[in-house]
């Protein structure tokens, strides 16, 4: 994928990730509660996070008593996790969650915040599902959170919308989608008293229907889909989705 280097994104965002993406803006506590309930429903107390980052989700699960492990490609973000209270007690493997295997299985594997939109394309996204299956107990759950493009965002033109609005921090998202290549370009525009930051990203978009196809091909079935962690019903016009896939 020309024009996007994941390591450049890491060096640009890694040191400021928690400032740019505050937990309260993304239903973090609710997400943790939902994931913990899924783990308990399976009769287990374990979870693995693909893209664990600075621990926004994993630390909450750890505080609820779950055994949590993670995989991440960013040493910068993992270093921040390890400096946080209890962060050093969470095992993390540095690697690609398409293929890195930590030799453990869990009741839940989670990949949030558009992590499935891997820039290497559909083959890589399929490998992510396969790797999730390798890390799950039979009957366990793979939970995937993504944005969902509306009809107006699929016309090939740039569109802009607020992503987060706080008292001293606003993030705008400018995006353009190429339906032929499935390429999703986004400029994440952060406006803060300290100044303006523009973070470019480029990924391969996966619709909810395409996620279901990847799941079916790798031994999963859709158990639930909501428009938010708080359980809002998913509709055709929902801008986000949280899908829960169960390993058959």
C-alpha cells in the first residue's frame, strides 16, 4: 500500500496516543464490561488483545480479574503500557497479530478501533481471523470493532465529520473511499490548545457483510452485532459496529 507506512504512524502517534485518544471518548469502561461478561459467559477468565497498545482495554480487563495477554507491533505504545500501574504484569508479545502466536488460548480475543482494516488487504485480514481462531478456546469469542461507511461516504469524494469533541480537544476525520480497491484514506485532524496535528492513514476497508464472510471462511459464526459497546441496535445507517463472532 503506497503512501502509508505503519512504522511512521507509530513514530508519529505512539508517544502521544493517550492524549490524542482519551479513554472517556470511546466507551472504554463499557467495552471492558462487555468483554469481561463474554469471558465469564464462556466459563473462563482470560482474554487476548490484538493491538493492545497502551492498554486502554487490557488494563480494565486486568483490574476486573481477567488473565490478559496482548500482541502489538508498537514498542513505543507497549513501553507506555508497562509504565502504568499494573501494566508491567500484562504479558505482551511484540509482533504482527496476523501471525504472532503466544502459545496460549483464551475465552475472548478482541481487536478494536478499526484494527481489522489491515493495509495489506483482504489476505491479511483473513490471516487475522485465522490467528484469532488459533488463540481461542472452542466456543470462544472474537470481538471486532470498526467504523461503518455510510452511502454518502462511498462516493469517492472527501467527507469530513467530528470524531471526538472535548473541551480542549477536537478530532475531525476527513476520509475518502475508493470502492474499486477498497482503499480507505483518512486524515485525522487533532485541534488542541497546543496546536494542530494531522495524522494520515490508509487502510483496506471491510464492511460488516465482508467481516461475516471472513468469519465464515475461518470457522466463526456471528453471535451478535451492535452499533456501540453500550448495546445500541445495529442498523443500516449505523456509523460504527461491534461484532461478536463465536468459534464453532
